[in-house]
C-alpha cells in the first residue's frame, strides 16, 4: 500500500509557474495536496491500496490539481473572494478576470482513466443470455 501523501509540497513548487503558488506556505500546500489526492481517489473510485509505488500518471494528476487548488485559493485571498464574471445576451458579451483554474479543464481524466474502477451498485444483479 502506497503511503500518503503521494506528493510533497516541493514537487508542486518545482512544477508551478505561478508566483502565488511558489510563495504559498508549505502547510497550506500540504492541505491542497491532500484535497487533490482525495479528488483523485473519488474520481477513480480507487484507493490505490494495491500499489506499493503510486504510478507517475497519478502523481502528475495530483500535482496539477494541487497547483490549481493553491492558485484558486491565492486568487480568492487577493480578490477578497469575489470573481468578476459578466455575461449579456444581446450582441453577446462575456467578461472574466481569469483568476480561476477550472479543475475540469485540466484534462486529468486522460491521466486517471486507466485507474478508474467501476463502482458496483447495491442490489441483486442478474445477467441473462440467449440459449
């Protein structure tokens, strides 16, 4: 069984290009990493108990998600929790401050797809075939 945390704060700091994330305290980065690991576990429905060493694809996904969590938290602190977002329908106009990284837009699903386990639903299942 792989021991958590799968990633350390120095790996996130080494990867990121955002100064806000580099300057984030190590204790807060540990929390971001923990949240990212929990996201991966929930997304894949896999606790990775059968792995002694976490695969590189999973570690990469955790680093990307932790960086996004850290960046979004720093952006919230700087903007006071307000995100500018505007939209109008006549002559369509859209405004955004761009200070938010969408976790769904990181394409971590490609990295995590091989590790997804199908969750069985409770109940009785009967499989039938033609004779």
